[in-house]
């Protein structure tokens, strides 16, 4: 039966790898694979913990706690194991949701428009290096995927031709992946390792920063000599979006909120998602304060206000 579970895993993983060919979202394959594997474990009451010299302590603990024989305690252990993994996955999800919501708050207040205002060069090579450096360090703070999305959205406003944008976007992905590798919040993988206490924020940065810089510099150095990055750009002036007067403050606070999470973990020794949720609460509170003055200046017609306007 163990071989059947292994077979289900490999089949599910195979469909994940050929997602674009079969046009089935990899999430479907992953969820189906996981559900079937857990169902097989439970239905056939398979041993989930095994040690060479007797029973696993968890079986004994469950047996004593619920007054069950060892055979039933083994079945109960699957539920305990499932709950354990659900908790670990929930930690990662809450952490990522908190981080992405902070980024969304910054974007809502047009904080990333500040980055667009800073980029004024028309030289293609210089623009490449600016985007690369920003992607490298930005991904270490707001994670590589979010940094890539933010920078490519800015890139669309600066580079008018799609072929050129594809070249810039490809290099941004490389820089963002290199930058996310040396930060505990820069990539899902490093985040999982950090949250599981497999690495510390300081040691991860100490050991991985230099290799990450090399992984960033080498492709960018080679790309600098490619014909597509020679010459100047005609940057269109069609975009009318501008930053608010407090956009810079929101951008800085957003970065500080996320950077504060490792500090919170080291001080309190609580899981990182608690720190991220606290950072989100702080950013949300500040956002509410900014919106408060606007709301006081105009009438806010909620459904409760509108009740009084209906005829009786």
C-alpha cells in the first residue's frame, strides 16, 4: 500500500510538471494528490511513525490520553499528524497573506509610484541595471514574486515595445530570484525554512548574500552587451497616474513593517506569522488614519445611512 501512495504522489507531481501541456491548473493536481494520499493513509490505517526499538512516543501518548489500545492509537495518530501539517501550512499561508496585504496597502496609496518617479533615465543599459538593482533588494523585502509583479507593472509604463519589455522582464525575474534567496522573507522556500527554524535570518544572509550577488551580476553583465540594451528609449508620457503626498511615507512604513518581522521573532520567539499579522495591523491602522480625514470631508452613505432616506 505504501507503493500505491508513492505512485499517487509521482502521478500528481507529473501532472504538476506538465501543467501547460494538459492545461490543468497545478493546484488541482496538488490538492487531488494530497487528498488521495491522506485518504489512503487513513483507510488502510498505515503506520505513520516508525522507530527501530519499540513504539513511537506519540502512540503511547495518544493511547494514555484517550484510553485507546495501541492499534486504535495508531489510527488516531494520523489525525494528529494531519492537524500538525495543517497548522504548519496555515502558518505559511497567514504569513504570505499578511505580507501581500501590506504590499497591496502600499500599492493602494500609490507608494510604488515613487519608484517610477525615481527612474528618469532614457538609456537602455542604465535602465536595465536600475531595474535589476531595485529588483534584487526589493525582492528581499516584499518577496520575489511580488517584487517582479510590481516592477513589471512599472516597466509597462516605461518601455513601449513588447519585445523589449520581454527582455527587461526576463532579467527582472533573474534579479528578483537572486535577491529573494538571501532573505528569510524573500522567497517561499527560504520563508518555509526560516519558519521551521532550519535557518536563522542572520546566518541565511551571511552565507547566501554573496552567492546571490554573483547570480545577479553575471547575467546582467552579459546582458549589458546585448544589442537590445544599447541606445535610448522613447518613454511615453501618456500615464497620468501620480503619487499622493503621503505615498513616500506609506512606502517606507510598508518596508519597515515587513523588515520588522524577523526582529519581532527574535525578541518574542513567537512564530513569524504573528509578527507579520502585527505588522499588517499596524499598516492597516495607519491606512485608516490617512483615510479618516477624507471620510470626514465627505458624506459616507452606507446602507445604514440610507435607511433613513426610504419613505415610510
